[in-house]
């Protein structure tokens, strides 16, 4: 399982490298820290934050710059990163718009942000609803406060000042989920949106601008 998850984080890194080859990267919601590991190995200056003080202490003991708290609390200096990543993190926040706006403020000109969220219009969500199993709601151990359908999430991203440019697909372990990527750009900032969804595999988005 470790090797599968590490391999996926290497796929995540490959996505980032298509848009930002080097520089300082901030990972929001570091969890196990494997993305930070592969980013550092690739030459990025990697930092992170996590709402769990234990997680932050654990990674600091490993020599990583990981701070406890939300991204709004942990990092406040504008234009301080070349890339910001939120892998399956935004749905756990109490105010996604506020988080996205803050992330945008942290990006330097031509900076890149990568955001992944579950797709409530996707096959996995539809099957769970069909069999009467809630899709990671408040009763779930993962505590998702918000869920997004692609078009609704597009509106959220545009409201935060980003322009959607295109989508791709990647695989998300350990579930057999497929994701699509949305690069966005406005005033030099970019954002990639990834929604897990089996039905999107190999398909192009209808919101390429």
C-alpha cells in the first residue's frame, strides 16, 4: 500500500511539474507527508501545514517545515510560494472560498495551485447514493463539510478570480477513482482542480478556455 500511495504522489508531482518545474511549494493538509517527500527529492523547497498538531510535530521531527493550523493561520505572507497544493483537503475546510482566496494571495506571479476534491456528480458518489450509503458526509470519519459537482465547483473557482483552461485524468489509490485536472489562470496565478470520478476517464472537459 505504501508503494501505491507513494507512486500516486509521484503522479501528483508529475502534474505539478507540467506547470511549475521548480521553486517553493506549500502543501496544505500534509497528512502522511509523502507528497512533501517526493517534492523535496525532486528539488523543490517544500513546506506544509496541517490542522493536526501531532502531524505537524511528527513531520518537523523529520526535518520538514510543517506548521500546525489552517493555511490561513499558518502562512500569511503574500506571494511567498511558487506552488500551493491541496490534495483532497478543500472539502474539509469550513470556508472553501476563503481558503481559495488565501491560497491565491500566497502565490507569486505565475504561481500554480493544485486542488483536488471529490466529485459528487461522479460514478462513486452516484453508486453510494444508490445503495443508500452517504458519500463522506458529517457522519463519516473523514468529516467533509462541503461537496462539489463539477459545474458548481467551476463557479466557485471563477468567483475566486480564476479562469478555467482545461482538464485531464489520473488514478487515485487505493480506490479505483479517476480524476480530472483543471488549470486556471488569472493575473499570473493558476489553479488545477482535480475531481475523482470513474466516468471521466480519458474524457475531455467541456470547460476548456
